[in-house]
C-alpha cells in the first residue's frame, strides 16, 4: 500500500462507502462525510416518508447552496437563483409525498 494513501469507510445516508484517500486529506474528508450525514439526517427527520434518494438529493442541494453562500460567488447569481428554485421545488415535492 502506498504510504500516502489510506483506506477509510464513511456512512452517508443508508450506505457505507469505502474510499482510498490521501493521508493529508483525511481530516477534511471525514469532516465532509460527517457533514453529509448530518444533512441527510436533518432531511430524513423532516421528510422521513421519502425515499433515501430524495432525501440525499435535498441534502446535496442544501450543501451546494451553502457552498455557494460561503464562497460568495457574485459573478453567477443566475446559478444561485436556479439552485434556490430547485431546492424549493424538491422541498415541495417531498412535502407532497
């Protein structure tokens, strides 16, 4: 095994993932996995009757929106508005389920 690589396991949603990562990125990747799982659980609690795929989609869009908010991308407000519309549509869909 390459001494710079590390095998780790992460759980996101109902699924476990095995990954081979660079050792120097372990902390970031584990934090990202924890954040993804936290978002999944947040939406699972709110929309528990929905499928895992729908819940993961909501979590992904929420994290993507947060990423855009944090990076302060003012050069692409259309992307932000489009993403917000998608998030709202998914939320409405999940509430109707």
